[in-house]
C-alpha cells in the first residue's frame, strides 16, 4: 500500500509531470491492432491522459486505478467514471478488444505478475491485444516511496511462456519520453490468440 499512499499524496505533482508527455508513438502500434471503435481498458490510468486520448480518437474506454486521488483527477479530466479498482481484482471475461497497461504493472508484485496477466488476458476478447510497459531492469526495488518490479527481455519471455494462447506482436526498448529522464523502458505488445 506504500505505493498507493505515494500516489494519493502526490496526485497533483504526478499528474503535472506526466500529463503533457507525447505518447503518440506508443499509441500507434497498439491502436493499429484494434478494430475501429474498439473497447479499451486503461489499467492504472493515473491522471487519465491516455484514457482521454483514446476517447478523443473515438474508442470506447473504461479505466481503473487504485489511487482514490488519481481516480478523482482522471474522472474529472476525461468525463468517464474511472473505477476505483486494483488490477488484482479484475474479473471481466472477454469484454475488451485492447488493454492498455502503461507504467502500471511495474507496481505489481513479481510473484503475482502471471496471475494478474491471466486476469487481463481473460478480460480480453479472442484476438485482443495488451500493451504493457516496465522500467527496464531485472530487480524488485523501492525508490522515492514507490515499489517497482523491473523487467528485462528474458523475464518477459519467461512470462509469455506461461500462456499457451498468447503471442508476442512486438517488444522494444526506449528511453523515457520525459526530457529530464534518461531511464529505459521495456514495451510489450501481446495478442490473445483465438
């Protein structure tokens, strides 16, 4: 709960530091896999930046976050009732064409990652896609009051191998989009096969 406390206390500052980041190059490969007007779930939506972008592009968007303060901010910003919910509690079945988990599963405990991914995959329709991003590395660490589960290519491959009905569409590493940051991110795009 330490990480949630951080987001509740720093919601204003977090929103200000992430809201203006240009995410278009990350949206593109994800949205290219989706049908027109697809239904998307934004998992750990934070400020609501990506939820709003998808809504403005004509997609049907649901969003969840586990910080009460960020849920308020994202609801206000997007005009969508963001749900106060943890990714550990997701129970939908075959509802979404796409799931967007940008910089959210990096707060999932490593030993529960496969379980959470199973929940996300269950919530996807056959043929649906999931985008995830993690800070690049191989450790579990705490920094500035938040807990992180970093991921590298080998760990991502081991995770993927746990699911027989899922294939990798694309995997790439990039430098943080915020000008003052130099850390690297591992991006994953997976497809749930029919």
